């Protein structure tokens, strides 16, 4: 009788532990954010639209195949001139954020000039898709203190420019946007690998290796958050640019497409949740 009781006790203990391990694994998901800077090709060197016409359909097809929900951060110029592109993206369930109005450096502008860029891009995007953007990324990741304050004042929830200090979401300080503070707006930088998770800076390693590196860097975090940056024109072969830009153009086309596809295949079936920048804001509120 004692042996039977002992066996039952051990089996019960194993079941309880198994349930706890399963429950813990289910709660420890990795949030993956694909952020797409939706602009004209290779600014400011080119001003063509191959990325919009050919790159975006490729991305949308891949995202649909792998059930990815992404954030497309668009310039106001694109919103005004190609609203049908944004509406197609929006109707497929993706977020449309702002990438300023013109693709020019924010930190080189005055406060009033920055405000004008925000106002113009917000109006253009709302006109194009019927919903004002709540996520923003500065062109060339040229963020600054004035940008954070103005975005928060105008109701934006997320600022997603990368910087060389931070790689994990945080709420910035009003006096120094690069350090944590008590602002309401959430900073969601592109993940470090250890450099930015952009193809032109990670071509010596596969995207899968870059992804694993980000996860390793966040080993102490309860919530793993991987933010991947991409441009539509990177899915297309780019030529007719000066040789000094070879570091960028040589990863366009098949390199980016193959690495993106491989990464999506690698993530398929894993405990990964694809979210938009806006969705992450509310997830981190809890």
C-alpha cells in the first residue's frame, strides 16, 4: 500500500511540474516586430519607386504566408503620392506609421521645422488610410529631444529610431532621449546584433544568426523583443549608384530576400508572436 501511495505521489509530482514547465514556456514568448521604412528607393541617392511597386508586393506575400503582422513607417510624400499602396497594406491588417514627411535628417532641423514635418506626415497618412499614425521613425534614425517631446504632445505612442546606446524598449527622459525617464511615449529601437538589425550592417552573418544574437543579448529579460528593420527597395536589385554605396546595394535583391525567407522559416512554429509597434506599446503597459 505504501509503495502504491509513493508511486501515485511521484506521478502527481511529475504531472504538476510538467504543467508548470509547459505553462511557463507558453508565457515566455518572443515578440518579433518587422518594421518597414516605406519610402522612395535608396534616399537621397535615388528617387525611384521600384521598392513600392515590386518590393512591397513581395513583402506582403511573405508576411501573409507566415502570418506576420508588421508596421510600415511611411513618408508623407509616399502617403500623398501613392495612397493606394498604403491602403492595400492597411487593409491587410498592418500598421501604418510615420517616417516624417520628407526623408531628411530631423536632428538638423529647428523645433518648428520638426513640428511641421510631423503635422504634414500625420495629415497625409490619415488622408490615405483614414487613421492617424501613432508610431514614428525619424529618417536615417535622426532622433532628438525635441522630436520626442513634440511626438508625445501630438498623441504619438511610439518612437522607433535606433541609436547606438539602446537596443531594448524604454520610456525616455525629457532632457535626454537616450536614457530612461518618465515620458509616456515608448522608444522601440531596432535591435542590436550588436549593430542595428539592418541587412547592410549584418551581411557577414545570416539573419538567423543575428536573431539568435539578439535573443542571447536579452537573456536577462522577461520579455524578449526583436525589432527588425527593412526597406522595400532592399528586396529589389539596386544599380546606377556610386561605387562608394556598394556596402548597401550589394545586399539588395536576392541576399535580402533569401535571408528574410530563411528567418521566417526559422521562426515558423516557434513560440513567437508578431506584433506591431502600436500593439507592443499596450503589451508593455501591463
